[in-house]
């Protein structure tokens, strides 16, 4: 049975914008956080893809991956994920082939099936509503573009071919778990916003996994929200920033990252409170002792190979401190 010492720890970056902050300041803070993450020994730093979301600056995912890779040296950097129905597979193969050429052996390509936005914005992205139905074929196309060079084919990804960039399938339901198992690819479950299906999806992936050239045995990474502080009381106070943002998401409001508040009472209804708490059901909140205990329990329960954390604290130094606390829990 694996323990916390055996598990690589990684970060999912959403580039949350603080209320009243411009994108430049947000992305500067992101790069600062990435450099600190590498110093802490974080394994991967993945960037999300979201469009037309006020308060979220992670829309040009490939550009951000390049920026993070450029300011770090060892840490793997990738997408969590590229929403493949939004993009031609050839374009993604060229982008990630280029990233791999610049930063060899450090680039991950995590793929999602959802649009990462609303229907109107999907049309602005020139997205065909039926492309998600062809996700399997587009994953296979991307594998061919990034795989061994084929001298016969007339369409090639340059750069890209023969790079064998590591492909992951991401999901928040059972579909991607089953597809990742069939194709023998590593699988990341979005427990940071869909905890209800986590255990079933992870179990299905492991049960149906078929070895491939990419992977001999199943490899699971679980995403969870992290709010770490010096004490449990402080952590629960800091967690109100994340709670406010999820509440805004449910209300269809801008997703600005707001300062923490002493109490959420009066800010949400009882029904909204239940919905927010369900959304954040796998949250790891607390001081060092509590964090370590909760993580050990999570690892035993899900038998995962790696953990990936969102770390959306309002204050930059507290956010960096949370990573230091997280890593210290392994000793």
C-alpha cells in the first residue's frame, strides 16, 4: 500500500484573477507560484483551458505552458487539459511538438472532452457541437500525429511527429475512464469539482485497463482542492475564498477570486451551501497534522498513483506557504 511519501504531488493551475486585478498581474503571480512549486519538489504543473470566464486567465493553455516551462528547469509542465473538441488535432500536435522540442522530456498533454465554456463561446471558437461525439477518433488522430514518423502519410505534424509526447486522458465522469483504460493511457480524474463519481471512475479504469506501448499498468492521478495553513482554523478561514468563487460559478457570475471572510453566513442560502460543499467534497483543508492525515486517508481510499491539487488562495504568500506545508507533510 502506497503512502504519502510514495506519491508524487502536482499542481493544477487555473490562473484565478483576484477581484480588480488585470491579467498581467495574475500571470505574473502564476509564474512566481510555478517557480516556488519547483523549489518545493512538485512533480507536474498543469494549466487548465477555460474560455470567456471573467476571473479565469487560463485560456491560451499552450502559451502558458511555454511560459511556465521557460521559467522552470526540471518540473514537468502540461495541460489539465486541452479541450480537444475545441481544436484540430493537427494544431495541438504541432503546438505540443514545438513545446517538447523546446523543453524535451518535460511536456504532458492532458486531454478533455468538454468544451470548457458555454455554448455561445463554443460557436465563437468554431467548435462543431458534434465533435465531442468523435472524441475517440480525434484522440487516435493525435496519437498518430505525435507517434513514430510515417513516411507514407501526406499530413504530418512538424514539429510533433516522433516526439511521443505523454498523452493523458482527463475526465469527470465514466466515459474518459473507460477510454483511457481501453487505450492504455494514464488517467486523471477531476475530483476538484466532480467528487461524486471519483471512486467509480477510478475503479472502472483499473478494472478495464489494457497494457499499451505507452503504459504497462494503470496509472491514476486524482485532482483535489488544497487549502493548507498553519492551523485548521486559519485554513477554514482561507477556504472561504474558494467557496465564494464556486458560489459565483453556480450563480453564473464572474469568477473573481475574493478575499476570505470570517463567515459565509448571509452570503449563501442553505441550498447553495449544500451545493458548494458537494462541489468541494474532496477538499483537503487544515493545518499540517490534519492535511497529512486527510491525504493518507485519501491515498488508502482511492489507491492513486499521484495527487494533483488546485491551490486557490487569495494571498500569494499564503498560497506559496500552502505548497511548503503540503510538501513538509511527506517527512
